[in-house]
């Protein structure tokens, strides 16, 4: 046996069928219990813990191995008397050890709690805590289901540039930087590209990071976040709402089937499976807020405090539709029978906004007018607007904040809990 010996099994592959087999396993030493003649070592790999039984006459040095060292061992699988364990490994050989240096910055078993800041500072170690790694297994599974559901709905995955030469949606929240003596920006959304792409590809989606230069120090904003963006030709915003609802339901079903989440412990995601996501119009929200004593007028944006009020009476998933046009970006379509309103929606979970979407304006002259109304120069959008002369069909789309969806799926209050290496106005490392 050498350092190049191959691992033969992961922890979750050790069951009664492997009893009597010689196996090679690797992982990190979580615990060592020394009861005299026998030493019990718990080694954890990404799939779970395993108990290794060590005869101290053969491997007395085992008790000196620092916790959290990585270790590759071989041994014989035998049935176990330990509570909750069916099998254990009787150590035959220690193949390699890469010792962990103590003191460690955090305790990755979670027995000693650390603040989220300290944990992120040592994220690679923090992830050895199964509660933490589970969040990222959930994230990975969610991405898998999103790709599958959208592809089943005939969406094509695309990749658009994140370095752009002009502001994609206008506004001041763009990061800019020097680009070979020119100024370039980091994309705040793929909006313009995805609208152009449906001219030929019909339905597209993109999962990518976007950047907002907003000094928002909240538990739901990052300066770099992942967005799931979709755009489709010849559909209206209600169809987009249906596709996103199907996607979210599929994610929850699959996370439940693979035992990654227990819906009985998360009422919010349990309830979404039981019925259609309810729809409230913006107007109904204002009426509800007014009747609860909130000072807000028809036409005002829903402030943080208004959203928190709404969140109290609607703690689960709900759509807010038909927003005033002036509150929405220039590319949103007005409502046909009431031009004050728009064909738009947000998907909320309590106070938290998950998705913004809508039917897009496909008449370039109306877009020019709206750009002007919003203080933007139509000239700077000429590259984009020229594509509207090439047969732009009616179309709709939306952007889903993946990190915020993960907060809901994992019942996390802070977005930093569900992002490996979060970027916010203060944090740029690790
Ligand atoms: P908010 O009002 O909550 O700041 P927004 O309306 O500015 O969000 P949109 O431009 O509508 O955001 O972006 C679409 C989605 O992307 C949002 O619904 C949200 O889920 C996500 N998102 C937007 N900004 C951020 C951010 N700074 N950090 C994390 N997610 C974000
Ligand atoms: Mg929004």
C-alpha cells in the first residue's frame, strides 16, 4: 500500500454487504476515543462518518493523530455494536496522514459555535461541518433540477459576457474599471442579451453571477450574486410564472426524494407543494397595507417596511402582479387596458423578493420613449434597439436570485450562509 492507493469505498457505501471485505477509505479525523486497549476513530468523508476500530498494540500512534487531519486507511469491514452503526472498519493499515495544525481557527464539527464571519474566513474548513456542506449539496441539486426543468421546457442554456462596454439597464449601481484605457463595467444582469437571443433561439436561460455596486449591508444583498435568468419568445408573463413555479416545485420534490431536505421541518416549502402559488395584485397589496395602517399610496414602491408587513400575513410563496409601470425597468410592457400598470410580477417568500419578471416591450419606439422618461439616453441603447428591427416577437422572462432561493430551501436567515465565498461591500476575501 502506498500513498497512491485508491479509495475503494465512501462512507455511505459501507453496509452489511461489505462485511468481510478489505476496503480503503479516506477522510478527515473527526474524533478519537481512547478506551485503553482499543481506540475508536471517527473518520468523515463527504458522504458521512465511519467508525474505525484500532487495536492499540498495533497502532498506538493512532491516538496522537491531530483531529481534522486527513487520513487514508485500509481495513476489514465488520458488524458493529455501536449505537446507530451497522458496520465499522477494523484497521489493518494506515496509508497516509496529512496532519492538521492546531489550534484550528474554527471547530468544523460545530460543537463549538463560531460567527458566520469567522466561518467564512475559514470556509474550506467550515465545509467539513456536515450541516454546512449540506447547504451546498442542496445548492448543487437545485441547479441540476433547474437545468433539467428548463431544458424539458425547451430552453437553451447560454452564456453572455459579464464584461460589458455600456450599462445594460442604466442606473448607477454598476462597477466600472479600466479596460485597456477604456472604461468597462461588470454586468448587472443579462437582460439585453437574453432579449436579443430569443430572436433566433426562441427560449434561453443563463445561470451566472451578476454584480451590483450597491452599498447594501443586509442579509439578502450581495455585490456578486447568482441569477437564473430566462427569456422566451411568444409567451406572456403568466407562462413565465408557471414555468418558475414548476421549477421550484420540482426542486423541492427532488430535494425531498433525495433526503436533502425534510419538508416537515420547513412549512414554507411544504406548503408550496400543496397548492398553486397564490397571486396578489399590487393594488390588492396596497389595499391590504392601508387597512393595516401602513401609510402608502397607490403608485408608491413597496418599501422594506411594507414588504415586512406583507410578509407577516403572507409568510409563504406568493406572486405580486401588475406593478405600476413607472416602478419597473424600461423594458417592461404596459398592461393593455391600464397603461399606469404593467404586465409584471415578483415572486415573494414572506418579505423576501425571489424573482422579478414580466412581459417585455417589443416595440422599439415605445422603449425609446420609456428610456427618455427614465432619464436614460436612447442613443446609448442603439446597438440593442437595432435588433428589434429584425423581427422581434412578443416575449417575456424573469430573473431568479439563486442565493435567495437557497435561503428559503435551507431556512437560512443570512444570504452569506448559502454562498461559498460571499462578496459584500465589506468582504472581498477569501
Ligand atoms: P431588491 O429590491 O431585493 O434589492 P431588485 O428588485 O433590485 O431586488 P432585480 O433587479 O429584480 O432585484 O433582480 C432579480 C432578482 O435577483 C431579485 O428578485 C433577487 O432575487 C436577486 N437579486 C437582486 N439583487 C440582488 C443582490 N444584491 N443580492 C442577491 N440577490 C439579488
Ligand atoms: Mg426586482
